[in-house]
C-alpha cells in the first residue's frame, strides 16, 4: 500500500456553496427589495482556509462531506483547480451544505445556512492517516465529534491544532482540550467563560484548556491574543470593504501560514489581519485570495484603524 504523502496542513470541517446577494442596505422587516445580481461561489470555514493556504504555496488536504449534487461538483472543481488533496465523503442523494448570504452596502454580510443532517461528518468516517500525515491540523468545530476525534489524533501525535470557533457546540469542551491555537469570534471566549471582560475571558480560557494561544478576532478592531504571558494586539487594515464573507477564514489561513513559517507572533497576527482585509475587497468567501506578495504589499502601504488597546472598547465587543 502506498503511504499517504505528508502535507503542511490538513483541514477537517465545513464547506458550503454560497449564494451571495449584494444589496444597497439590509431589508427592513416586512419590506420588499429588488436585487440586481447574485453569485454562486464555493465557501465554508475550513474549506476556504485550506484553499487560501494552498494558494500561498503550502501543501494541503481537506477532509469533508458532500452530496452528489451540482454544489458538490463546484467544490470538487475548486479543490482540483487550487491543487488541494480532497478526501471527500459523498452521500448519495444528499444535499451539499448551502448558504444564502446578504451583503449590505457597507459590505457587512448576513448568513443563512442550510445543512442536511446526513451531511454531518462523523468520527467513524475519518481515517487516522489523513490527520497525522500533516504538520498542522485545522478544525472549525461545527461537526464537533469528528473535529474532536481528529484533534485527539493530532494532539497525541504532537501535531499542532488550530481552531476557528464561533459557537458553543455541545461537547466543545472535549475539543478545546486538544487545541493549541484557539482563535474565536469576538464574543466566543466571553460566552464560553461567562465573563463579559474579553481580556479576562481569554486568560481564563487559556488556563482552563491549556492552549498555547487564545485569541479573539474583532472585525475593524483587529485581533487580541494572549499567549500565557502577555497580550498581543494587531489593528485591522483600513480598506474599501465589498464583502466581509470569509474574512475570518482568511485570518486563520494567514495565522497558519505564519505558524508554519515560524514567524514571530506579532508578524503572524499582522499578516493575518492583512489577508482578511484583502479578502474583504472582493465578493465571496474566497474572492480576495491573492498572493503572499500581495498581502505583504497591503501591510506596507495601507493604514490601519485605531488601536484596540482601550479596555472599554473590548468590553463593548464582549457584550
């Protein structure tokens, strides 16, 4: 039997087919609104992160689940085009995950998801060799049991685990104990630790789950991260925003890229913020994936929003 090739990154988690509808403003309840166009694009948290890392020159593997519909064909083509090694479990007659995304005039997105229960990745569908033949594992936690199985295998094999969590899924505590780099949405740590103070919540999460880094992405306020000794803050870049879809996925991709390049944490966070900003300048979860050189050029030439140091700002974000 041929041994599975070792890759830089393996991602286990969500894919989605996004129907993106730009609108001048978000609809008022009970109103009618016309729209001029829509785009059907590949997306999904982990799938988009993996594609970005592959585009930047890393070798990648994606593990996920699809139906046998047109949406599945769209994803397979996207993985093939990017060069991602895709380990896909196919459900005969299944409807692949889909998202309807409304993007207002300011670029802010509102997402409505549709997921068939048969599309949930199960632990028994994973193969250990897919996970441990990698330098980093990335999970999003939606399919929590499968993510926990993958993270356990990786953790036991000494492989760093990064995570993108925005919801407190049932059983997420079992996943968290196997995560090394926890990067949550702006209020995840506060809800998890039941603490309205973001700095305190990140410290407590770091101590409770023994991770190497606990962090929160804060949109225009950048990112706040705690490594067990000090806080690191990186402000967001000020760019013309077309669509914020996928900004968080690109941030995680940037972090993973910097991690594998062994950059200092400050540079990792700056690069991640720049990758997220670049993606916001185009439509769709992957519309702004450019070269590493393009990300670094943005870092050199684009100004930033104000500092995220002030505690009242962080408390407001937490609440």
